[in-house]
């Protein structure tokens, strides 16, 4: 017993399944490529690492210039203690920039550039 339009409904249903499948696969692939976009683990690790690095550099003797590589996703909002914000743009997590900490001899504060 075939109803009228049953074939058209099945084709439409198949079309929607294909569209949903492509969307889900795209989300999985993007998440696998840029994991930082869905997780805060690296952001928290970077904040703690920079805060520990600050006291280490201040305790070291002499002049120091340290380049810390950061993803372009992260933006430093405050320097004491370091706090990082994440930007939510699509392709910003694929590039890096150097965050430079410098200390002059006998200085008690770091200069951030």
C-alpha cells in the first residue's frame, strides 16, 4: 500500500540526514583541529605558567629577556597576576605570537611587551 508522496518524503528526509551528517562531521573535525576553542585547559595552564615564571624571572640575577609563545587566541588582560582572555574567532587559534618579559639588572618589576 503506497501512499502518494511517500517517495518524495523519503528523499526529503534523506537530504536532511545528509545535511545534518555533514554539519556534525564538520564540528568534530574543527574540534579535533582546534581543541582550545572548546576547552579552557590550556588557558588555565598558561595563566599559572606565566604567574610562576614571573617570580622565577624576578629571582634570577642579571638582565633577562624571555619570549613566551602564545596562541593568537589568547589576549593578556592584566599583568599582576596574569589573566588571559580567549577570543572566540574561528581561525585565531592557528597562529602564535611572542609575549616578551624583560627584567633589568637589580629591578623589582618585569616589563611586559
